[in-house]
């Protein structure tokens, strides 16, 4: 197999969308207790909060910028398919190209350097460095799937600024994770001809049965209060080692415990708590506080991060802690519309569902717990074939020893090989 190397560049893709979506009466989000109250209402049995808050319909027409990272082999943009990578909730495009441990957990590195693909990883509309917007009535799943569609059309037409590909990409594969998989699936249902193949990670069509457990595990907070130096309006101090830790140590001593510990020990003690979130960004002078409104929410701390995404004993805790520092929020509008995709897609090309065996969001923590109703393959993701009646072929693969955050587990690269080999087998491979 050839080794290609890679060249990457950051891009800004202007898009104009027209999205028909609900108009909600915005809940109040001023304090973290408001977030808790919202969660209680959202999770109440027999209650459909989205319906209660809907006051009408709207057509959102606006122009936005989508932030993206484009990578191709060092030899140049290849004739291989373009993978459009859409991240899930809680992350941005960095999810696909994690720099931790020399990029050993990078989907992009595997796709481009080992298999010769081109990749375009986007920040979803409203997230990361893409345009933000009203978190209730603007940044909804409807708008995001239309944004994904416009990015795809630009890539196919060869009109993405900064990508010198005359005539555009002839073949496009949509790769998603979690919410990004839902959007990719949704896109294939709305416009089956816009994609040539789907790889849906962290996905099943049984998410409804586990959604309540998953969302409850967030212990949601206002993003601006949870990480104020990234998502709020607060300015930085002088840094963790130079300012905050001595202050915290003196405070603990003032309580009468008078402990004797080093700064590193103290840091280890607070690394999994919400307190660590309060100081994320203190040492990073490149971070500009985003001053996000209250409708942008996030999970509480690293303990919630593990509960939602990580399988104990099968991931590097250092990488887990890193993902906490780069986590991204979810909007109320996304939460209210995430369950609205069509029941099925008429897409007739190759579909691969690749899900961890212990995925909480997709399978309630056990993808083999079918209760005798597993269908083809005897697992929950395999039942997704019902959503793709025309897919040729359809395959569900269960990645062992892996929870929802596929890319953060020790064996992530094995899953990458499964996906890229499968694409090659079905006419959508790179230039290996």
C-alpha cells in the first residue's frame, strides 16, 4: 500500500441557505438552574417539549460562513472521492484530526496518508469557527442539513474557495459521527443524488430508546458559565501555574484542611471536575471568548464526558482530558429538532454503519442487547437497514471495546481501516 503524506489548509466556505423550520417560543436561559429545568421538561415521560414550544413555522433565509479543513495527498488533489466529514454534538472538525499523540487518533491522517482520499472536515453551522446564530430559532437541525447540502453542492461544482479542483469532485462520500451521521442520513433522504456513499459512525435508528439516558448524563450547563474563558465574555488571568493554582491552594488551606500537596497533585485532583472547566483557556492566548448566549449548552465536566463518550480502560485518559478542553456546545434548537429526520432514505448507494459495541447514544450501552429482535446481523445498528431500503450494499459493523466517541479509543485506527477498505471494495476507494 502506498504512503501518500498529506497537505492541509483551513478554508472558509460562504453559503446561502433557505430552511423551512419551526419557530419556537424561546425558553429562558440565564442560569444553570434554567438549563436543569429545561432538561427536566425535555425528559419528562409523555411530554413532547418541542411541540409545546412551537408557535409557528418560518423560512430561514441567510448567508453564513462554514469553517472547514481540506486535506489531500502531498502529490496533489487526487481523483479519489472527497470525504465530507461532519462531526457530532460536543465537538468540531478537530474530532476528525485529533493531534494528540502524533495524530494516532486521526481519521483524516488514515484516510489521506494511507488510502489517498481527499477530506473536507467542516464545523457544523453554529459551532466552532463557523457562523453562530440564535441558538433556538436559527441553529436547528433543519438549517444544518441544508448547510451541509450547500457545502456538498459547492464541492461537486468546484466552487469551494481555496480548492483548485476544476470541475469539482466527481464522487463524494459523506462521513458522519453521531449528530453528524444523522445529518448525513437526513441529507441522503432529502437529496439521494447528492452523495455517492455514506459512512455513519456512532449511529443507529434506535437512538430514541437511549436518548433520555444519554441526555440526562450530560448534566447540562450554560456553555458560557461552564467554560467562561472560551464560551463566555470573561478575559484571561495570568495562567494556571502563575495565578490560579496558588490561589486555590490558599483557599483550601483557609478551610482548615491544611493539605500538603504539589500543584501537579492539585491539578490531578481537579482535572475531572467542573472547576477545571472554569480555568480552561487561561493559558491559551489564542482563544477569544465567544460570548455565547444562554441557549448554547454543554455537559458538566470530564466525568460526564466519559459517561457519554468513553469506555473505561479502553481509552487514554490524557486524550479524554484533551477532548474536554476542546469540547463544543449544543444549541437548544438542535435538541428540539435532532429527532426530526425522515423515517427512511431512498439513497441507492453503499451505506456503512460503524458503531462501537458499548455505544450509549446509539445502543443504550450494548449494541448486542436486541432482546431477540436484532434483525440482520443480530445487533441494534444492523436494524438501520430498514431506513435504507434501496441501499446497495448495506453493512453494519460493530467496533469492539468502543463507546460512542469512536475516534478517542485505543483501537480507533482499526475502525478507520475497516471503513476505508470497505469503501474501496465498493468503488469508492482512494488510490492505495
